[in-house]
């Protein structure tokens, strides 16, 4: 009974997925957004760090002796503790060489903690139960910004026995929450050298840039706001403004609310059959005829042999094939009227039990006919 209910719920979601997505996108586009949600100030960016380290404490699931890099790294580590061991003498599989990555926020100070991602770079089977030894993380400029260390949280496993493998998730990738200590921060002054704050839109659009400039003028005083292009809005402030007032000014600009401008786009994924679009996208009057022809061929093998079996070289059984062909055809037509939207069209197609993949083909055909005023992005 439970399996039947699950199947019914799954079928309902697959039939109504486009409608649910359209309704969700329409609801989300109705609310105003803060500027901090649609853009950022110039110079405000995250910093990517990476390094190479060793994970120890693995129960025989680490790199094999074939991994020369792991043996050499372990030998170098032991030499720092006055232990002279050549890499050819290291045969343990309890150690694995890994790549360590982290993302440093735009503003950070020494002593802050950030999360770390650890990925195997050798032939280790699993990092479960291991601990990362101290690994320096560098930026693209070669400067060490963080030191990473700690127990690796994998969240998966891989067990092999008698050529049988049982695996959950990917045990060669793990994280260390707060496992990286910042040694050199990225704190910088919020005051630009030319006295201009530059706000950059995540999705450049001239209408949105003009609206952002108008909202900032109406909400913030003693500033000059100029939209430079589709993705840049400049805010000129007084040079005599103190650092405290400048921080308050930036916070006030980030809190300004604007109404999002919906870009008329339809995103379709042919592999999964998902369609995402604004529910209020209007289409011109058009007639859609949809038909499907299904041909199924069933072949049955029949073995025939003589009734009286005689031990003779010319006596043998034969295999004959019996084929049956079945043809079924379904048809349907949809007529759109002035003012109809994508949501109306999807609802009608769903009532005619049109599959998601056929729906994608229909939308592409409507676009080609000139009746759909939206861009179709196929993933």
C-alpha cells in the first residue's frame, strides 16, 4: 500500500511539475528585493585557496605503494621530526594524499575559521575515519592565508568483499567544518580611492540599472547616483564623510528595495524534461496540433521439432519467429486566445496528457512560429 501511494504521488508530481514550477516562479517574482540580493559593490569578492596535504589514520583504505607522491610526502614529513626513512620503505595504506580547498570571505581577520573541502588525489578507496595533517592553503598569488587541519567528515562508505562492492555517496571526498584557521586576513578599507562606490548587478539589464539608480536617489541623501551601463551604478559621496558614516551609507544602499524585472526566458532541460518559465509570459493566438503514433512490434520464438525423433544427421529442431505489429495513435489540438499565458498553455497540455519532452518540442515550435515572445534556453 505504501509503495502504491508513493507511485501515485510520483506520477502526480511528474504530471504537474511544469505547473508547480510556473506558480512558484510567479510567486517569487512578486516580492521586492534588497539590492544586496541582486548585486555587489566593486572589490567585494570571495577568495579561493588551495593546497596539498596528507590524511592519516585510514584503516587500509589509503593510497597504495604505487602512489609515489604519497610516499615522498610522508617521507618528507617524517624527516621534519628527525626520522630518516626513504620513500621506498613506506608501504602503509593508512595515509592518502589529498587536495585541500577553502573559500575565504571578502572580509576576514586572523583567527577566523572557514570550512575546508578535502578530495583524494591518489588511488585511496576511502577517507572515512582519517584526519588531515597541517596543510597550508595558498591563494593565486602564492601567499599562505590559512592553515587547515582536523578530522575529515566523509558522510559515506565503500566496502568490498569477495568481489562485491557496497558504496554510499563518494567516500573519497570530505569536509572539515571550521577546519581552516585564517593566518592572514583580507580586510580592506571600504573607502574607494576616487570617492565613488560602484554597484555591480549580477544580471546586467538597463531597466534594472535605471531603477536601482532611482531608488538609491530616493532613499539616500547627499549622494550623486549615475547609472553608467547595464551592469554598473556609480554612487558619488562627499570626501569629508567619516568611516563610520561611510559604513552606514553602504548599509543603507544595500537595504534599498527594488522590484525585480522579469527577464522573459524559458529554460528547458531536454535530459530531465523540466520546463521553467514565468507564468505570466504571454503568447499570441495560435493553434497547436499534437499527435503521437506508437508502433510496437512483439516477436515470439517458437521451437518446432519432429514428432518421432530419429537418430539421423538430417534430423534437427528449428526455431520460428512469430511477429505481431500493433499501431495506436492519439491526437489533440490546443487553441490559444489573446491574453493566454504560458501557464494557460501548460495547463491545457497537461489535461491532454502531453509529456514533458513533447511539451519542450511544442514550446520550441511556438517560438519558431513567432508566437512566443521569450528566449528559450536549452540546457
